[in-house]
C-alpha cells in the first residue's frame, strides 16, 4: 500500500480562525483509493514553511497532496514551494486537473497548481476549496498509482496497477 500525506496550506486554518475542511476530504479520497494516509499537516501560506513541510513529509510518503495556496493572491505560494523542492516536474497532472475542472467552471484556468517529483515522492497541488479539491483529485487519482509504481522502479506488470495499492 502506498503511503500518502496531506498538507493543507491556509493562513486562517493555521491560526484557528477556520477549520480545515479540505484536508480531511483529500485524506478520505486517498484512503478510499487504497492509500495509507500516514500524516496530515497544516501550515500557513509561507513559502519556507511549505518547503520544509514538503521535505519532511517526503521522508515518510511516496505521495504528498497539498490543498490550498494555488490561486492569484499574493500569499498563494504553494506552487512556488513545490517548484523549489522538486527536481523534476510532472506537468500532465495539473494539465489534466485543469481540463477536468474547466468542465465545471471557467475559473479552472486560474489555477497555478503544480506537480513534481522530490526524490521518490510525487507532490500534487490541489485548490483550497473542498469541492474543487475533490474534483481535481478525482480527475487524476486513477493514474497516480501507475506513476508511483514507475517512480519506485516496480516491474512493468506492477506498474499497470492504478488504484494506489
């Protein structure tokens, strides 16, 4: 079973001004898909803190899904943090998410979400709203297991597994 972590990026949730409604939704989607969610964490919209959390979580998880900080607000720096820690990018993942999201809203084009590889860990950025996070993750979740199998160097027959196990 693949180990996953969920990182919510939100100033208001970090300060206790609003409960984190998105992280639990993402964690449940991952569990339903067969992932072992080993950690959920919450950080403010501070690039250095996001980068540190991503590096820390990558020690225990092969998949990190972030929620929040992907818009146009000056404090939305999750994509920059992801770019800073990843050695290789996986542009097809956010492209697929934006394509699926565009079927729901014309605002999909405003997402700056990224996806990339930090060593043997795949990092995927999602929007901060529970509804948008669900829609975006559901668009790519079936393919992530195959990508993680390839990333781990699993034999080709194992790489055909797409359900996260």
